[in-house]
C-alpha cells in the first residue's frame, strides 16, 4: 500500500471523523416518499422519458398514435355533409314554348300545283324601247301537300319587259279554310311573259298568325308549280 502524503492523511482523518458522527438511523422508504412528493410532476415525467425503451416498442406506439389521429380526422370530415353529399345531377330538359296556333313549330317544306286565270291585263305603256305593264291581276287555285297552304290565290303584278324577257314584282294573297298568307313577290319572265318565276315571303294570319311562308311560283301558260317552306316567326331581314 503506497504511503500517503501529509495532505492526504489529513483529508482521510477528516472524512472518517465526519462518518463517525453521521446519524445512520434513516427510514429509506420515508425518505423516498418525501423526495418524490416534493419533486414536481414534470420532473418525474422527464425522468421516466429518460428510461431507454426498445426501438420496436417506440415504433408500435408511433403507429398506434398515427392510426388513432387519422381515424379521428376522417370521422370529423364525414360528419360534414357538405363535403361528402352527392353532387346534384344536371337536368337536360328543354322547355319548348307552345305554338301560338297549336300547330307543329318545326320548319316544314311543302309543294303543289295550281292554275290561274287573268282577271285584268292592266295597262301597257311603251317606254324607251320597252313595255311597262301595270295593274295586272290574276286569280287561281292551288293544291299543296299541306292543307295550311291550300286554297285560292290573288296575284297582282307589275312588269317591265324588253323584247321577250322582263322583270316582274307584286303582291300575293293565299286564303285557306283556317287563315291566310300575304306578302310580296319578285322575279322574272321569259317568252314574252308566257313563262315566269317569282318568289317571296308571306306572313300568316288567322290560325297561322306567328308563322311565315316562303313560296316559289313557276308558271308556264296558265299552270303553276309551287314549292315553299313554312316556319315559325317573322320573315328574315334583308
């Protein structure tokens, strides 16, 4: 055993003297309870957290907490009907306004034939090598494949001819059992007026109010061939 120097010998003597005077009658359990009771809660908790745990246990705890938190979040969202309520289904219904006359509102093509006779040849004037005819009136009957445009007609024309050809324009009125069609026509003539082709828009009245009738009339001698279109609404603009 190595020898102690004077300082170490004095220190050892002081420690032994202090140990001999210490009171060794201590209740270990009471000291423990007193110590724990005086330590704040956060200090105790911190001491627990300092105890090392196996890595597997920590991983299981983390996954469990994440699962609980996710379930609570999804449950909260499902409690909000505004997020999960089904979207309204758009409707494709189209409201169609009723026809003013009760007839079908779609565009209809029509065709037929007719005959006419001259009521008044009008007056004839020679002007600049040509002939002007004013006040020509003819009446006739047309039979179409649609009863809405079958009836009697009155045609009033003016003509400017140069040789065997010319231009013509006037008014046309078609009367039927349920109403009438009336408007203006314009076109041309050939063969000294023996053949002509005029067309125009007519406006309906009576049961045909609110409709228009485009008609094309080709005549040869006193016979007529007619084609046309019936449609809802006024005639188109120029």
